[in-house]
């Protein structure tokens, strides 16, 4: 079989969420946007609900529909993108809670769905999404009179604990919300780790649940094993892969594995990246192509049937470091061609 295998440990997801929930002074929600960071919301969301999560967060209404189908009635599903044009039926029929980001969204919501639950998202300094202080000041009394289920903001630099932006946003959020009766939320994973001052009533663990930084104590969640299709001996002077990018200087045994950029393994991994045979590092040779990767296995006694991109020796953050990105991007880029195997549900 030439299909690569992606293993997803639901028990690790539950344990990571529980650890972050136990750190939180209030309620812990769960961020399951982008199909649960690419790992399958139909399996991840029920696992988190079984662990105790009762409030879930998605990016857009359509994602909320998928979560509602996975969970059924009961849990609250909040939509970061708010109430966009054309969302009313989805929000109503699937009991989704839009996080209102502007006066225009507020008007749209009360006109289309009077009495339907909503939350408020405030911009405390990130300048990405939510009402700025002047806009919130104009709408605050009207919005609060309709009892929002949550008032939230988002930290820009929570993965850098000593960054001055954290204290600035905390102060701004307090200035915008102190004295209100609605539950408040400021922190995702990074903010949760900053300590109780940042927790308020609800935290929103995301990447830490899936095994990524900045939650360095997270249990690993994903493994990715790539089958070896063929191996060959290359003599000095022979090249490997597209563009003759790698030229062998010594006799080299090259293994070809079944996966590539069509599976979310970025071409930028070629110069610095590696796969693993157990505890032994095997350098990638030449370019990552659409369906295949070539790897140096000269130093192995025997060529194994599979090599690992993700596993005990190399997680999403280590792969990210090799290509100059972040673990979020590695995780959410994982393709649909893998044989997905869930454990620990």
C-alpha cells in the first residue's frame, strides 16, 4: 500500500485540553476551527465534549454547522467571524452564536434574528477583528441591554510572555469591559499560560490542545508515516529529483517515499528537512515533489517499510522550524489523501 498513514491520538487531545482547562480559573472552551486544525472535527469535537468542553469556537458559520452535526444540541458554538451577510439561516437553524465584530454586524443581527443569542468581539489592540474602543463606546449600552453571552478579545503576542503588548491589551480589555455582567474572554492557549490575570471567565484553548507551542507540556497528538515505495543506489555525480538539486558526492542509498506537497508537505522542507527511521534521522534529498520525497538512508542497516515525518522524534513545531513557519501551518496543511487512523477516542 502506497498510502501514507496519519495517526491522530484523541486521548492526547483530551488530555491536553484537560491540562489547559485545569490551568484556567474559569470555564475552558475549545477552538475547533479549520476542521479541528485539520484533524477532523467530526471526531475531535465529540472527544472534547466527552472530556467536558461545553463551549466551542469556529471561524465561520459553515464550520459551526459541521460542529453542530457532530455534537448535536446542547453545547454552545461561537462563530468568530460574526454575523455575515447570508448567515441568518445557518445561525438560526443550527443555534450558532455569532461574535459581533462591528456596528454593521450588530444591526444585521438584530434585524434578521431578533432575540437570537450573540456575543461581542472587541479589538484591544491587534487591529484585526472586533470593535475598536470608540465603536464599542457607541454601541456598548445597546449591546449589553440585549445580554450577550460572551464579550471577548484576542491577544497578539501571547506566545511571547515578556512582550509588552500583553500587558497593554490586558489593560485595554479591562478598560473596555470592567463593570459589565456578561462573561469575558481574552485568552487562547498562550494567554492561558500567561496566568490567572488573563483568564477572566472563559479561556479558549486552541493549538495547545493539538500538541503545539506554546504549550510545551502538551502530549503529541499526530504521527505521520510515509511508505517507502522504492530504494536505489546512486553513484557519485548522479543527481536526485527535479532540477538536479541534489548531486551525490559519495555512494548513496536513496529511498523514495509516497507523499509530497499535494499532501501538505511543503517544498521548503527540502534543504533542511528530514524523516526518521525510529531514532535515526534521514535527510531529505532534492526537492519535495507532488507525490514523492527522496531520502538518504545510506546509514541504515536495512531500509524500513516506512519513514516518519511526524512522531516521537519530530513534531509539528520541529517541522515548522525547518521551513521557517509555525506548527499551526504544518498541522492545518495536512492533506486529505492520508489514511487517517484515530486512537484513544
